[in-house]
């Protein structure tokens, strides 16, 4: 099993390489920033990268931290 630190390092390396053109994430708001994988950090390392976030209940508002489940979807 890969450690969380190794997974973050791998994701950062992949996003910064020529192998990735787009990053799509669906975590709760703030999760990617805590890992150092937020859009500003990734685009700062590779300006041509397209980064998008698909959150269940939006980036702001009273339900932003709610988790999406299969039943909700």
C-alpha cells in the first residue's frame, strides 16, 4: 500500500510532467490545498495545465463540506 505522502508526491510529479494535460478532482473544498495540489500550485508549476474541481455541493455555501455518496448522486 502506498503512503499518503508518496501518493501526493506521485500526483504532483504526474501533474508537472508532459503526461498530463488536465487534472480533475472531486474532493471536498480545501482538500487539495492541504495536500499542496491546489490549482494555483499546480498551474504555477506547469502553466499549460488545465485544473478543474467537481464538488458535490459547490465551493461555497452552507453545504460545501458535505460528502457525496452514491445515494445522494
